[in-house]
C-alpha cells in the first residue's frame, strides 16, 4: 500500500491570499458571528479562526485557529537582590506603611 505523505511543499500555501490588517478584524468578527449563529441554530460550524498574525513570508496577514504562543519567561535577577531584608522584614515594612496591625483575627 502506498502512503502519500504531505510535505511542506505539497501543502496549500496560505500566502496565496494575504489579507490586510484591517480585513483581519472584519474576518474575525464574521467568524464569531458565524459561530454564534451556528450555536443558536444548534448546527456545527467549521469556523475556528480566533486571531490574525503577520506572515513573515509574504508580509500580509493570515487567520489562525491556534492561540498565540505564550511568551517564554526567562530567569531574571533574584528578588532578594531588591530587598534589604527577608520576607518577614518586607511584611513588617508593608504593615508599618499601610497602618495594618499584627495579631490574630478577632
Ligand atoms: Zn503569507
């Protein structure tokens, strides 16, 4: 049995129809309207677009159903570098400045 594999070059190119940014907003609104109408009519909706993104290949805009990639957090300077004391000292300072008093709840 011959298995046909998709390769990057055999995939249809999104760049055949690059959009302008202003069109993306309208297209996303229309997709949301279509989904909303489908929900009301209790029918399936194939619209999945949730955001637009600028294409690095064509410079135009495309729609995507994928959520935006999260920003990757990188390690920074440890917070203790910005405080003179430990956590307890910081809490005491905040309490003194804000007028809060210590003790157990009444
Ligand atoms: Zn493109």
